[in-house]
């Protein structure tokens, strides 16, 4: 934390994501620190912690936080309209909503509205992020990894031999794995930025153990790519080289000891055939409305071939079913613009590496799955994207530090 005595000129300093406090009375430093822990921070910490609770417990604080943010921050409504970088997002969701309504897809309309609320809340999170809040959110995520791993281990102990894989507090083992992947990306950044603390390494081990317990095979290449991207964004080239060597060694061990290392090895080929069948089904659905699609959750609504799944197990195919060629091109353009903006800001704001790593994990995992169908997965993903603070203006950064001035 940086301390400035009253009377200093703030304009001499570059306002970044670190927390600054003005000290008028050095004796009351402790009370100043406590006063900076604002109600907004507490609300976001509760939201971060609720991600590691069951869905029905996660949804309530998320919805309450969204309503409170809109109600308490009167400036948000005007900012949403004035922020030009949000215009592509508004256009995309207006398109998605219109397509779902025209297709009489009420389920998809409701889901679209829910995702739009999550994106709007992520914008609010981005303008609220501060150095201290980020560190506290990392701590909450680290603690959450221990909790969900404990639940998964209990499920592993009590489940029957032919029962489904441990899901912990999530709706699906793959969702649990995705939460762990995002956690690994965040903790890797924390270790590189805040230091090699035993607490971080213990939580990292818990997240990796969670991936193993979930039995999700696609999680390993996704988390590997996400960590390498973190190293690359932070210019940790020695770590990058070591990571590549470790990855090559892991692939070699996988080839030599496939039946021991690879989760659910015996069912691998059968599940590959099932995925191919699902993808063909998704393509058939896409061909019925190839231009505009039929709104979100189209696969779940129209799939009638008896496959026990409610999504296309591929982000690209899911998007084609939902939004057609037009909407998919627009969605890809939005993602590319976001990545370009994040990479552009990396030099001045290294925490953008967390956002880039999270998006990388999502895209790699999304080659064979649909990880963002779950509210907990989407909430954590958007939270990590908000870590970059893309919604902040220079005035926000200055105001953020002025708010830390003590009342005399």
C-alpha cells in the first residue's frame, strides 16, 4: 500500500491499480485502513465467495449485488450509455434477444437477459476493482478451493463404484474442473505478483487436485495453456520455458502410462464417438436456421435424438446454433476486440494477464465442452475479466484514491 501525506500533489503520480491512502494523522493509520474497506468491497467479496456455494445459494447474493449496484450507484446508468466500448456488447445482446423472441424461444430469452445482467455487473466490478480488493478476492478464491475440494473428497468416499464423478457443489464435474482452471490462472498470477506464499501454493495444489477429482480430461490442456499465457503476458520467459518442458514431459508420461494417468481411460473412445454424434446433431440444428439462429439454449430446446446433454459441447457450434453465422461473427469480433484491448493495456496494467489467461482457458476448454453454461462458471470468468479494470477512466482512478482520505 502507498501512503501520501496531505498536501502532496497527486498529479505527480501515475494512478494504477494499487491502493493509495492519504494520511492526515499518522496515529490513526489503523482506523484509516479499516475505513477503506468499503461496503462495495464487502459485497463483491461475498459474491466471490458465493461462487463456491451451490447454485441456489450462489444466485441469491449475485442477484442482490446486481440490484444494489444499480440502485446505489446512480452514475452507472449514464455511464453504461456513455461508454462507447460497451456499444458492441449492447448490440450483440439486443441481437440475441431479438432472435430468441422471433423464434418464440422463451427459455433462451430469459437466459439471454441473465447473461446480460452478468456482463453489466462485470462492468460494475471492473470500475470498483482496487489493489486491496483484488488481493482479498484472491484470498477468497483460494479459500473456496479448499472448501469445494473437501466436498469433492467426501463425495468420492461415499459414492458407489459405478456412480458419476464428484461434482463438489457444482452441477457437473466439468463445471467443477473449469472453476479449478480459472483458480489456477488467478493463483499463478498471485504467486508471481504477490510472492511465493505457502497459502497460495496450498490452494494451487487444491485446485489441481480438484481437476483430478473431477476426472475432466479437457481441463489439463486448458489450464496448461492458461498458465503459459500468464507467463507470456508477464514476460516470465524462464517460467514459460520451464512450463513447456514440464508439459512435454507430461505428454511423454501420458503416452507411456496412459491407463494410469488419463482419467476414465477405458471410456475415452466411446465418449469421443458420443461427442462426434453431439457435434453432428448441433450441425443439423444449425442448418435449420443458419443465418440468424434461434436464440440461446437452442440445442437444449431442439435436440430430440435422445442424447443426455443440453449443450453442443463446443463453444463455436453452440454459438452457431444460438446466433447463426451473423451473430457468431459478431460475437467473435467482440472477443477479439476485448483481447486486443487487454493486450494493449498489459504494459501499464499487468493484472490484465489474469483476464487474458481466463479467456484462454475458456476458449481451449470450449473446444470440447461448454463451460460458461453454468452461473458459477460464468460469474468467476466475468470476475477475472473485470480484474483488468477496463471500465475505469482516469477520473475513476483519481476519485478512488480521494475516497481514502480520512474524515477529520
